[in-house]
């Protein structure tokens, strides 16, 4: 009969089995120390911030580029926020980049360039929440912290066959993970569970015969491991609508402005836009949100659609010519050929591509 998972908070047979598997099968990742080497806390921190809501495959190139450009936390702290935001383009969730920069400054200013080695102290730093603090404490400093990401939740849900759906079941899964976390080699153990979820206990078609925990896994024993973790049905993603303004001077320069530091796309450059509302706007109403008053508006055919985590956005592009001397508070006048030198979010890149493509298609009808 299968015995339940157990831990004596030293190194239980279950933890030891997983660690032996990890020693043979650990992934080679650019931020991961080799066996027997001491981890670099800066590299661990940088990778963990990048990996939030982003895949390992996507992160590796960005991590290498950041480390080449800013090899120490002092180098990153000395960079400008615009440089960091520009290098972050493509990783999404730009609040992480702003917090990354703020955290580097805090570590150099308040901690002498040395990352704190406890969960509590790490959580005092910008952008470091419960999961990230636990991951850094465990991986960088070998603290017995319980690290629970999506991979670990999946492993625990299947191993213990937890019926409580996510997100309600998160605490139960965390308790399961905590019960198995050993006091010996907790950093390697944390990475081992994450590797197990990423390479063996995959969301679809888990490779159960290769799993070191297969003999004790309740999900495999019942034959329904792939159905875990249970999840509540997601509500339908709402749609919002707005207009974005392409204001162009005779020399071809286009108005950009910087969004407020807080909120969605905070601190990034954008083409000015109207509020994003649940109901479609009329052109008359939306032009009132333009930073420069104009009555000579042209509407670009089609629309730009972008999906955020919690809503779908549809934007209409309005264009207007403005006089050379016209300006607005906070306006930056930049020619489209130079947009690549600035941190434009993916949404605004879509707007630019749509507008320029439409200009080529309908040159006689657009400004």
C-alpha cells in the first residue's frame, strides 16, 4: 500500500528521493549555480523578478543581456530608469522593471550592496513579495523557506490530490509544500520541486513513469493526476474602448508623453489616449481627452486590439496636424524612426505599426 508523503523537517525519505533525482537531472540555467558552487544573490534576485509571470525560455536572453550590461547591483542602481525600462521591453508587467530599479538602489544605498538573507528583510525591499522573498532566501542563502510557484502548486495538488480549487486552495497547497521542505539543502530542494513541475509534472500529459515521487503520488494512484490542480471557471474577460491620438508636427515629429508612475503601464511613454471605458466612445467625446484641442481629426481605418490580464482593449486611432509651435505639458516630440530608442510598451508599438501601415495603404485619405 502506498505510504503518504511525510517530513521530519530534516531530510525525509521523500525529500531525499527528490534531491537525488535533482542531482542527476537539474536544469542548466544561466542564473543557477553549479553543484557545489555558492549562488550569486544578485543573479538569483534578478532571475526571480524576471520569472514572475514569464517563462524560463523567454527570460534567459533578457537575463544574459542584463548581466552583460549591469553585472552587479551597483551597476544596475547607477543606470537610469529609462535605460532599464527600455532593456525590459518584451518582458511585460513594467511595474516589475520599476521595482527592480528601485530595489537595486535600496540594496546599494541601505544595505551596502549586499542582499539581506532572510525572508522578512527581503520583503522590505521594493518589488519583493512573499514568493520572491522565499525563493531568494532558499536559493541564494539556503534558508529553509517554503517556495511555492505555479509548478510547485501543481506538484502538490497532484501528489496529495487536493480537491479544493485554485485560488481558494492555495493555502492548503502551501501547507503541503511546507510539510515537505527539509532543513538540509532547502535551496536545492526548492529548485528541485520547480524543476519537477517544469519537466515531469507538466500541465498536460505528465510524465509520471519518470517521476521520483510516482510511487507516493495520490493523483497517479487514482489515475487522474492531469485533472489537478482544480480551478474555478474564469469569468469572461471584459472589453474596454478608447481612442489614441497621433498628433504630428510639420517636421514629422509625433507627440509622446509619459504615463503616471502608478497604475497600468506606469512610467512608460505612450501616444496620448482617452480614458479606457466599458462603452465605445464617439469621436466627438474622445477628442475632448486630447492634450491639444483640434477640430480637424481623421480616423484611421480599423482598430488596435490588445489583451491585458484582466480586460481586452480596443483602440481607435485619431490623427491631426498641429502647428510647429504647439506644445503641451510633458510632451515629447519624437519622429517615428526614433521610437525604437524609447521604452514604448507593446500596446503602443501596435498602435504605431497600425498607423504607419494604414498610411501606406491609404495615403490620400490620412494626414
